[in-house]
C-alpha cells in the first residue's frame, strides 16, 4: 500500500512526513521475510513481527495517527501468538525452531 497507494495516503494524511514512506516500506518487506520464516517454522519470524509492530507503532504515532489507530498493528501480533498456542500437543509455538 505504501508503494502504490502513496497518493491516497497523502490525501488522508497530508502532513505525513516524507521519511515515513521508506521506513514503512522497509518494515513491510521485513514482515514479508518474517512470514516466510514462520512458514519455515523459525521462531525469529515471530520476534521479527513483534519488533516490526513496535517500530511501526512509534512511526504511526509520530506521523499523527490516533493512539487507537497506531495500536491496531499490535492486534496482529496478539492474534499470531494466539494462533501459535492453539492445540494441546500440537501447538505451533513449541514446534518453532
């Protein structure tokens, strides 16, 4: 979205600083790498998502989003953690390397 929808974002957030786009694009790429790592059962993929969500939270607050909007990204990490805890003996979390 940050690559192809820059103008639409600018319409909603006209005061968004120029530095925010490359930062958010970089963390979007990091999220893609982390997703691939999770599909390969790597625990660092989860921690990468967590790190990314925390940094993007700070960026979102810095560009002027409301706290409710900014903290929305952390919901994804909570859902991911919950999904990894589903199951009794076949939980995903202990199977991550």
